[in-house]
């Protein structure tokens, strides 16, 4: 079913909306949550919460891209759950945090500052070539493993690692130039 | 701001970026390009080998082949010897599990210093995936030199595809190496450190192999080297090489070769740096060495070249699309050195 039709079902408050969402985007949401939580039980609960959250959000929301909208909800719910968990498993997110040299995930900064930095990061990413950008986003937003990225993008794992390393370095330089002291 | 803030910024990145990365047709774009260009790559690869072999015996032949690829001039250059400051490491350290670690090379150009850690596992070899040279990282290892601290988990390894028992890790930081003379380098590896970070969830066979990896450490180890200054020989290519690329003349100049590295290069315009790539070296016997992953590299890279005199040429490639691999090359320039 087309996304617009699914969104229409939400507006009509039809429970088929959730069934259709599950069918079309269930695996996508599951992958996002599992990359963060590395637990099937937690992932299942997180994805179920995602559908509820979407049910509550539409209406009044009318997302232009349902997949991205849904992905972000799953992502945020999974991150919250990850932070609340005391016994964290070795997830792909943990590898990403290590790569970013983050030992403990602190609370986000206040909204305006957080948004300004996010805008700067996005602006930097838009300057990259599409392939490089996709690899970076798949790693640092989707938290896909290197091998999964390699398969998705169709390049060798060594090249993925190489791309990520150089892009991290470029991002660091870019933010330094923009007076972000990280 | 903290590093966590960067995490939250990535978390909040523009939705269009997420959408783009998760569209299968975008992700696979490079594959399509590769398929279309494969015949070009095959022809280019064969011709490069021909060029390399010819370069050893005939300057005229080499020049002619390079022109065929689009380079309007292949200059004949002379290598001269210059002294270059370098640092030599301490003796290799062997761990109980058979792993030998060496702080093998330090190279500096006055602005950047590069260290190379070499990890040899002669008895067991390293875990590889489907014959790929595999860049990966160690868990929980760190190296400090003076005030510089490196968390090795975040650095990519390159496996020596020829032996599959040696892995290299290059670390770079700003500053001249002179300041490192007499400094102590300390490498600390935590239990379970010596382990390749294959992605277990997607590769159960590799995961099992890692669990049984005899290189896993049972306890933390730490050892140190004292860095000493030494003089190393390098060779500098005098003059420059020019070629035509998309109507622009590109210039490659100031090529410096050392036993561990080639450093250079200037071109017209920064954009060219992402379009024109160094492929590697061509040796006297016609073989090529260079980039282990096939080409995704910016100008200036490090590779091991033991015998400088054996290098007869350097191959450059240009790309019509976003460069991903050497196979995508559309134009090849060959710089003949002898």
C-alpha cells in the first residue's frame, strides 16, 4: 500500500493503519531498534511502542515521508530505552559510540544549542558526495554494521571503513572551523 | 560542548539525509556505475600493466601509452636522494599468545607525524573475510606518546593481503617528529584485545572463529618503547608532471618517496583531489603495489615500499562518478619515474 493511503487510514482511525505499517515497515523498524538494543525482547517492545506513538501522532501530523518519520520515532524510542537499560548488550550503537569516543551518553544540551549543532552537522553532510554521505548516515544514524553497509552500498568493507574514517576526520575539521569545540 | 553533543546532533540530522541513505536505489548507485564501467576498467588495467612493463625498457613507449589514456605528457623524471628526518622504533615485543607488536615506522614532514604499528601473528594468521583485505580495529587498546593518546579501537587496520599474518595500523597527528625524540611510547591492551572486530551478528562463522581466536589475551598487557631519532633516506622527485583532465591541466609535483611513504602533491583546484586518485606504484618487473582497498584514497597516502629503486612509475586514475573503487576509473595517467 502507498504511504499516503496508510496515512489516510490513520486519519480515518482505522486499525488497519497499524497492520499496513507493520507489513510495510516492520522489518525496517526492527532493524533500527535491534542495532541499538541488541535484544529481541526489547526490540519487539520498542517497535510496538513505535506503532502506538505513530497512532497518537497521526492525526494531527501528516508526514511527507512516512518511512523517515517512522524511523525517527523508532530510533528515539530505542535510544531512550538503551539509556534506561542498566545491563546493556553489545549493540551496534555501542560500537558507534566507541568510534565517536563517547564513553557515556550524557543528556543532550538545551534545545537551541542542540539544533544549531545538528544543523551544522547536516550542512556538512550535504557537502559530501552522495555515496559517502549515505555510508556515513547508515553508520551514524541507522547504526548499521560495516558488513551491512558494505552489502547495502555495494562496496568493500575496507572501503567503508576508509570512508568513515576520513569523513569523521573531515567533520571534526569542519566543526572546528565553525567554532564548535567538541 | 561534549562528544555526546555530537551524538545528539547526528541523531537530529536532517530528515532528507536519512531518507536518502535508506532509499535502496541511492545506496546501490555505485554498483550500477561499476557495472557500466567495468569494460573501461579491464582495458585500463591491462594497459597499465603494459605501460609498466614497457616503462622499464622504453621511455618512448611509456610516454605513448600514457598519452593514449588522456595524459598529454608523461614526464621523465629523475629521483634524487635527500636526507629526511625519521624515527626508528624499539625492538619488537612478543606476547605469550604469539602476537608480535612493533612500533615500526615514524614518518614526519614537519607538519604531520605518522606512526605505524605492526601486528604479526605468524602462527595463527588473522581472521579474514572472503579473501578481502580487512580493515578493522582492536577493542580496548590504547597508545600514548608524551601528551598524545590514541584509542586504537577507533583506528582502522589494514591486513597485509600477501602474508595474511601481518596487520598495520597507521596513526597520524600534527606536529614535527623532532619533539618525540626520547619520548616513551606506551601501548596498553586489555583482555580480549587482540581480536578482530568482525561483525558477529551478520557473520556467524566468523563470530565462532573469533571466539576461538588464540590471539585473545587473558590479561591486560602494557609495554613501552623509547623513541630515538634517526636519519632515513628518502628520494624526491624533482620537477612536475602535467596531464589533461576534463579540459584542465593538472599538475603533480613535489613527490617524495621514502621506504614507508609517498607524500606529495598539488593540483589545480581542490575539487580535483576527489576526482583524480593515486592508484599505486608500478615496479620494475611490471607488478603494481599500492592501495589495498582498490582506490578510495585522497592524494597522499602511505604504503610500504621496501626498495625505492624498483619503482618505475606511479599510476593515477580519474573518475566520472563519485569515486568508490579503482574499478570505476575512467582515465588513467601514468607518471614514469625512470
